[in-house]
C-alpha cells in the first residue's frame, strides 16, 4: 500500500505497548520495558561500563539488493518503536541486544512511504537459508541466516519471541504488511523475518 495522510505511520503502539505496559505493571516499574528487551549479555555489558559488540552501521541483503544505513532508535513517547523518517534507512532497536550479541536484536524498516515502495518492500521474498549481513562501525561484517518468517495481526504479535531475551544470537527484521487500514492509518499485519548468527562466516569489510 502507498503512503496515505500527512505522516506515514509504522505503528508499534498496538504491536508492542500493551504487552510492555502489562509487564511493567506486574513488575512495578516501567524499567521492565527495557529489561525485557535486553539479554543477560546486554545487561552485563551495561554493568561493566564496556561494550564488546560494536554498534551496527549498515544492513545488506544481497537477495533483495538492499544496502541500508542503520540508525539506533528507541521508543517514542507513545510507546511505539521509533523508525527513520524516510524510506531508505532502517532502525535498530537500541534498547535491546546489538546484532551479534546474545539475544534478539531487532531492525525495522518501512514497507512504503510517500514516494512509493520503501526499503523493506520486498522483505517477504526472503526464505529460509537466505543470508543477511550487518556491518558494524569497526568494519566487521556479521552473517545472519534466515530461519523462519511469519506474519501477525498488528495487535497480537508474539512480542517476547521477537524482542525478549534468549541465549541465541538472533536478528529479527520487522516491517508492515497486509491491507492498509485507512481508519488506523497503518497496515493490518506485521511481517517478521527471523534470523540466526552464522559465527563461522564473519569478515573484515573495512577495505
């Protein structure tokens, strides 16, 4: 669907905030929002004051001819996952794991914008075994392999599975899909591409 209205809305308020809010209430603190998005590794890095995993800088998906700049983003005041204000960059959820760390790292991008198809317009064409590359700020490239893909109604996606802690090194890509809901000004479904790190295939791409 094309961009409609004054602002293209890649809304996670139904996708995320209800689960976050319930968890925060149950634990007596809104800090739980952040904690649930972090893994044991991410928490230990924070406590030690060091970060062994460099920040991600570029997402490359050869099959889809994608090369996108990665912006670290958190949550909006409305509890939505922030995303870039353009159709060609992608957002890494900086409150969670970094790509390559233990945990669920999450990268989101628009499926379309006011100009037409955006960076993740063809994301649904990825299949099991396809490779995704993330280059960090030190020039190292991590290779992730698609393990699964799923489409969920925007208000009933498995938030813990996508954003929550895990001992695996995973990267999940998210975009909108399905019919555009003109009343809600967003698509009816969310597409998630699940991937896992392939540690034996890292490379130095600084040259």
